[in-house]
C-alpha cells in the first residue's frame, strides 16, 4: 500500500519520475507552452509553480535550490531575471492547463501546460508562411503568363507527373496502378491469392 505517498507514479520508478517531471518543468520555463499528457501536466505544474515562487524570492539560497532542480545555470538566471518578475503581482496561479483532444496512438488525454504571463512572442512562422504563399502565387502567376504566351516555364513541373524522389523518377501515369507498400505497410499488407 502507498500510505503517505502523494502524486501520480506516471508508470515509472522514483528516479525516472523525478527526471520526467523535471524535464517537463524545464521545457515549460524555456518555451512557455508545451503539449503533454494531462497527468504529466498536473504533476509538472506543481514543480513549475514552486520554481517561480523561488524566483520571486530571489536570494542566493533560493538560486541554489532552483539550480538543484533545474541543473542549468542559464535557465536559473532566466528564471530569476526574466520569468519571475512577470509574476510579481500574482499570488499564485502561474500556470494553466488547457485540455486538448486525445492522442491517436494510445488515446491518452493531451493538454497544454503554459505560463499565464508570457513574453511577447514574435511570430516568425506566420511571416514565413505568408511569404511562402506569396512565392507560390508568383510561381503560379508566372506559369499562367507563360501558358498564355505559349511558352513553357522550366521551373514548374507539368501537372500530370509527380516526383517521388530526387532522382527524377516519376510515378506511373496509370491511376489504377498502386505503388508497392513499403516499411510497416509491407508487413501488414493483405495477402492476395497466389
């Protein structure tokens, strides 16, 4: 019986469990938002809140206690200089858990674990996706102009052929022919009568 033992086991022995919770807490402090299972998020939330409380106190002894958990000098200094001052007016509630859908493989409940006060994040991915869309539109427009003028554009591949690899091989033109299964599909494919 587990008398007086608080917290979930997470299917690990004590050292692995400690390492798992520590790594999730480190990732949360670095990235400010992570996706993990709901039970791991609930366990790591306790540690993240304790670390931010240590960061708010700010003495040398608290820095040493935080380093004993995080084992990373740069992360500890970021915790005490950047992360903890954002929560100076808060008396708790430094993290939130947002449930997401279940994982496809094992149907585990997923959740986001995130800090309630975040840095301003520059969305570089949005800019790159917008520029890539603009480039695709430019290529399509160039191809349309080339067709209207009767010229072939050498950068745009014809619509009938599909590239399957970098070696210039094309997929078969006949749509009734299925490609041979590879990898795990080859193992589990249905046997046909021979």
